[in-house]
């Protein structure tokens, strides 16, 4: 047998609960659109399929060449034009595009910049060196290879996407 308790709610308690509930719904109705307006651009997925035309395939050689390219970047509410650089070379039908950013401290590396270390990418700031394919040379400061761009070729034009670690 279930015991029944006498639950009497006074008029004052009923009004308090009702007004609290209605006030909560009204506050949520006002705050939610503002929160969505503030958070939505931040949570918006980046266009991972965005590829940028950089060079013609005919321009590429087996020697890495520096190519600068620009694209429109959207950061939440702010839109800006960004210029990036890539070291691009071709071996047969394979095209490789490497980021010039040293994986040690973010300095800019250059191809064949040091006469003592030919056919290497060299970071003048800390003496970091990388092989032609971006692999870091043991005994130098960088602990990982240069990042590699996503490469796509369409109608004789090389398109680059995001750069990703080679590890």
C-alpha cells in the first residue's frame, strides 16, 4: 500500500514557481539568439576543400622554387587577405610542395641558402637543415620534417590546400 502525503502548495509558493519558470523562459529566449550570434562564426567549419591556384605545371623543375600565393581568410567576423609561400618541385609526375616554416621555432627556411650545405633547406636563425623532401637532418635543431601542402593538379595548374605535418 502506497502512502499518500498531503502536499499542499500555498498560493505564494505557486506564484513564485510560476513567475520563476516564466522569467527563466523569457531570459533564455533573449540570451540564446545573442549567444548564437556570438558563437556561431567561431564554430563554423573551415572550408577544408579550399584549394588555391599557385603555379603552372610547366613552370616547375626538379629544383625547388619559391612560389607566393594569396587567399581570402575568414576568422569569425574578420576577413583578410593572407599571403603564404611554398617551395614546390617536380620529380617525374610527382609534385611536392613544402611549407617554408621551420618546425623548430617557426623561422623561414630557404633552399640552397648556405654554401656549406648545398641542396638543403637552411634556417639561418638556428642552423636548422632539411633534405630536399623536407626531412629534418639529424643533429640540427628541428625535430620534425617540414610540413607538406596538399597538392592537386587541374588543367595544368597546381593547386595547394592546407599544410600538414609529414609525421
